[in-house]
């Protein structure tokens, strides 16, 4: 039974007792011939809440916990099984509504999480494509540097401080990746002065490459 069907059944039980509930809030819907799909849920629920509050002797059932409502019900209607069952039906309905809400929220969180993951993956793919493109151009120009590392580190800094990152890139690109001044055997490839000149030349190259 769906929550909507459960509410309709509960409303019908109460409506059938209108003659007894003379001092209770009014029940205005004759729902006998209304299908669950056409059932005026909001109005019916408000009227049911008012009746349940009346039966429990409180102003608003929404202001107390289900445990408190159950305690009042068991004490006040221990010898009146019909009214006890009506109140228990209402508490069961509210519990079902809460379960539905939690399931909906859980599904939304899952969908949101998946969307974020997909966006991160897309950005990572775009980032790697960008890194590869710039690195290939730097390598083609023959600069003695790990071009992929340079661009990746630059993009990492640019994500949170683009102004500083760009200034470092064009003024001191070796900040992001050191120039290769020696080969694997330790032989000097660039003297300190040559390294400074190459660093400056690379900065000028990057100024045009990354406008």
C-alpha cells in the first residue's frame, strides 16, 4: 500500500465517524469515490492532523515526537481499540513519509555526487589535454626542461592564484620545473649564466604561448 492509499484509508475511517466527532475539527472531503491519484493529499493530511491532535488532546501533533504521541495513545485509548488503531495508523503513515523523504534525499545526494565526479573527471581530461598541448610546443622548441611538469605545476597554482602563477611563468618559468643543467651522468649542459639566459628565453616564449 502506498502512502497516498494509506492516508486515504485513514481519512475514510475518520470520515465514517463524523457523527461521533462532533466537537472535533471538521472533515470536509467525501473521498469514497476519489481514486488515489486524484486524492487531495495536502488538504486531507491537514484535516487528519487536526483530528489526531484532537484525539491526543494536544494543539498540534507535529510539535511532539512520535514516541510521545504513542505514549499518550497507549494511556488514553488502552480500552478503545478503534481510536488506538486510528492513531497508530497515522503514526505509521508519518513513518512511511519520513522513509520516502530519506530515500529521496539519499537518491539526490547520490545523483549530485555522481554529477560532481563526472565534472571532476571532465576537468581532469581537459586539464591533461591542455598540459599535453603546451608541453608538446615547449618540447618542440627544444627547451631543456620537463615541459609537462612545468605546465601542470603552473595550472595547479593558477587554480587558486592566477596572477601570481602567470607572473612566475613569464619571469621565472624554472620555478615550476628546474632547467636540466646536467645530464644523467652529471655532465654540465648549461652553465649558471647560460641557465639564467635560457630561463629568460623560455619566459619570453611562454608569454606568447600562454597569452
